[in-house]
């Protein structure tokens, strides 16, 4: 993730310690368009589809696989609704990282907050 690059190693280790495992079966929604965004996700295994309602029809805009991430805007913007839905296409193992976890870390690493605001 761009705003984690070049950060202090202890900050990155702290992020890793706060990741929470989560799982999805095929056709499970990770989140839906319009929900208030509270966390981002890292895909460990499996495939998810990024979808949006266009003229009343769910259209697949993108897919994310192992090693990718999505929902990072949730960490940067306050109480912003999701602009799309994400649905598992296969069994997925993921990690979530919440906005509240990031805020806890930024209190401990104020220099990181300065670089993220740039």
C-alpha cells in the first residue's frame, strides 16, 4: 500500500499485529455499496469481484486475487459510504485492517500521520 511504503519498520510490524483474519465463501458479500466504510482488506487467497450497481444491474468492474488489497479509502476518509460492493467469487481468506486500529497506531507514530497527510 502506497502510504505504508517507506514507513518505520516498527510501524509496519504493528500494522501486521492488528490485522484480523476473515473468510468468505463464494457469493458472500465482503461489503455492499452504500455501507459506511470502516476497514480495508488484504486478500491472502481466493478471488473477489468489485461490483457496482449501474442502471439497476450489478456490473463487475474488477477482480482482486491473492496478494492484492481493496477498500483502503476507508482508512483515509471519515464516514464515507462504499462506492462499490465486493463479493467473493471463490473461497477467500483475507485480513481486515480497521480505521480504529489505524487511528490507535497514528497516536503512537505521529510522524506517520504527517507523511500520510501529504
